[in-house]
């Protein structure tokens, strides 16, 4: 996980610094909270292409987060788990800038491990459908607040241990907030 997030961050930085000075994309780094199943806390990196002909109003998104989830199954008390979630996707702004109303979709992979009261298990999923709508408010040149709402459809991988995917919904609502700084 550490290698993947480091490689992705280096790729985003390399793309940003490889451009001409007058056409350089900007990078917004945001801590974020996403209420969903699993709930996520982490860092979001947005590479925005405003000012580059043909790419105005579009961004690439990388979210690297810590995921938490409560698993509830018949015959088992609720068990809390934690792990990681990685999302990679794109965002399109309606005003062709780097703020305002947008739509977004991400590819996601999550891995949550449960180990409590002598029971162990793992829940893993992949998602390629996670449509989101949000509004990015900018304050000055660098500060932004970014609330969003969406849904996510997950393809669940075979659970391990006591985890049975029949007890986890394939659809999850998503409500998020990011507070960002643009470089």
C-alpha cells in the first residue's frame, strides 16, 4: 500500500512539473472524511488541468485512505474492522475552472480486516462505479472546501474467516467532505 501511494504521488508530481510554466496544472492536497461502508479518512490528491487547452475543467483524483467498517451477521455480534482504501479517478467541472459544481467517478479497491473477540476475517472489494456530485468552494487562491454526495457499487471478493459477503450490501451511499490546499 505504501509503495502504491508513493508511486502514485510521484506520478502526479512528475506530470505537474513536466508542463510549461504558463500551462502548469495545479495540485490540491486535501485531508478527507467519507461516510460510507466502509467509512474513510485519508488524503486526497487532485491534479487539475485548468489553463491547458482541451483539458479545461478536468482533474485526476487519487484518494488514499484508512477504512473502518462494522460487520454484523446473524449469530455473530457486531465486529469492528479496519484497513485501507485506494481510489483513482477523474472529475469534470461544469464551469471549466478548478472549482464549482462537478461530477466524479473513481475506481476503488478496499481491504478491511476484522480481528476482535477471537474471530478473524477479511472483507475485500473492487468498484468501478462510484458516481459522485459535489461543489468545490474556493477561498482565495489556495484554500478550498469540497462537500460531495454519491453512491458506490462494489464487486465483493470472497471473504475470509467468518466474513460472508451475503451480509454486506453491494450498494453504499457516500457523503464526503474535503478541506484542501492548492499548490
